């Protein structure tokens, strides 16, 4: 007989309270900058995806993390080059019990506890829908998803390619009262720009050349269900007010029609871009951003949750073993798992899955054999202008992301070199705001050549 009380208790998230704290930059280029944190986890470093960005050449891209635990905050140096210092002593890990001053690289940062407290909720289960993770980062997300899934609140999912943004939409849909309705996926980056409005809102016969019949758009198809707007940051600026109007009025007007149709749709949007930065640059509407960003789910990259690699690898191998009698059970040696956990996985969970599947096919014994430096089944690359490579051994989205990053790196390196690394001059010549180019330089970790 099942103990209902015990079952209910185990389903409830683990909860505890933490004091809010402030990080304040005391010196260096960012002197006076401060951030208040009312969440469990924060990262500090020079890369733009950190919660506190330090423009200090001695600071590593992801230098240190501050993680809340039941009894306070734990500081961990993330193998930084120049170290993290507390009271004149270099530390790898320390518990912050009160106000103190840290030296991160060459920058002093004040850690100050505030009077307010905030609640932390961690799921007791290592999964939500098809999402897997036993790390506190993922269990915190699972607890949040469990709270918002039964509602109709709009959710914005942010994360790098391969982190599982579509799985979040699937999980929210399947755990909602809309589960019997449709889940429609609309990829804003995969539709020709001149067809996006028609594909999203529909069109009537004769609305444009080639419109030989009327067609429902994605929003109408998702009526009574969920619409997942993937890569929302790629939506053209001139279409953004039309989407905002549809979300606000809960109605759509097909292209070529004067009539509007009511729709009952829950919106989940996703992006791997910094929408807040795009708002500042004027490339994304502020009102649409706030309409989408009601609840934000920030999926961490796999390199920031290596504890989840073991669980994921075992899950992928179990899936492979269940596909047929010819598949054999493979074990994973300690050293192999250490290699997998230490790898950066730029393609995140999707790349890990592909690598495990390839390695399982090529392994000759009963133990998984991995080669992380050179892929055993990598396809030849195709050189493009400026030597930009196309990766045929990756899924389309990952290959595209790698190609775009390589293009950006080559373009901006050349533009900055052409203007002797005068950022203002390079920004004017390329039609970009100086602040935007400074963000790009930090994001791509571009360095001025020595002696130039």
C-alpha cells in the first residue's frame, strides 16, 4: 500500500531562505558598479553572460561563482588564472559569513549582506518532463516550472543552443491544463523573412502571389494549446508590434484579410540572444520584451553543471540499449566520466548526446570509448570566405551557431584591426553603437594583437 502522505511530501520542493546581498565594485574600470542579488546563484567574470561583469584584463571569463546554501553563501574560484583573494589569502573555496572584501583578478569587490531575505525552492526530483538534472541549478528550474506550468503565464526561456529550450516548452505544455490541445513550434529563424507574417498569422487566398488557398497561421493552429516561439530574437523589428498586438488582444488578422479571429493561446518564447541588450540597441521592442518576459527561465550551459553529465550519459546509454536486441549495455569508466565532465561542451546537452551515440557505435568492448580532442566520425569541413568552417558533424542549429560566431569573430577582428583598435572609430565605420561593439568585444573575448 502506498503511503500517500509520504508521496505528497517527497513531491514538495525543498525550501529555505537566504539573505539578499550586494556586490559593489570598489576600484578599476567598473568602480561604483553594484548589483543586488536575490537569487541562489551568481557568476562573476569578464564574459558578458556573467551576472557581474568585470572589465579587468586579469579577470577570467568565468572567474568565480557565489552559491547560496542552506546556511549561507559559498564562494568558489573556477580555476581562474589570477585567483580569488579573501583577506590577503588566495582561496579556492570559502564560506562568506558576513560583509567582506574580495579581490578578483586585480579588482576589489565588496560583498554586503542586506536585511531582505528571499526563498529558494529546489525540486526533490532530478527531472521535469524530458529535462534531466540533479544539480541545484536544474532542480531550482524544475521547481519553478512546476509552479508556472498549471498557469497561463507567458514564459521566456533563455539559454545557449542545445540546452533544452524546446524541452521546457514541451514540459510546460504537458503539465498544464492545455495538455490535450496542440503544441505548435514556430522557429522565427527558419522561415523566410517575407513569409514570417503569413506563417505566423495566416493568409487568405489571393493575399499575395502564390497564395492559391487560404491558410491558418501558427497562432491559429495553437488555439486552445501552446505556441512555442523559438529564436524570438530573430523576429524582424517591423513584425514585432504585430506580434505584440496579437498577444495583447488575443486575436490575429490573416494577411490580406480585414477580419480578426480570437485565439486562446499560451506563449512560451525562447532565445539564445541577450534580449535586454537588444532593447538597449533598439533592435528589439521594449514593450514586447516585457510582454514576453513575465517569467524568465535561464537554462545554464552544461559546462556550468558538470554534476549532471553522469546522469545524462547514463540516460543516453539506457535509451540506446532499449532500441533493440543488437544494442549492448555499455559501462563508463571513472577516467572516461572525468573527461566527459571536464569537457566544455559548446553544443551543450545536444552535443553530449550526439557524442555518446557516436562513441557507443564505435566502441569495440563493453566500455564506452570517447575521444574528445578529435571526433572519431567528424565530417570534413568546408572552407568558406576568410576560412569560416561549416561543421557537418553537428545538428543544423549548432553548426549555424558555430558559423555565425566564426563570422562575427573574423568580421570584428578585421574591423578593429583596420581602425587600430579604436572602438569608437570601428563602431562608426560599421554602423554600430559604441556600447554595442564593446559588448561584442567582451562576448567574443577579442584581444588586441601584441605590438599593434
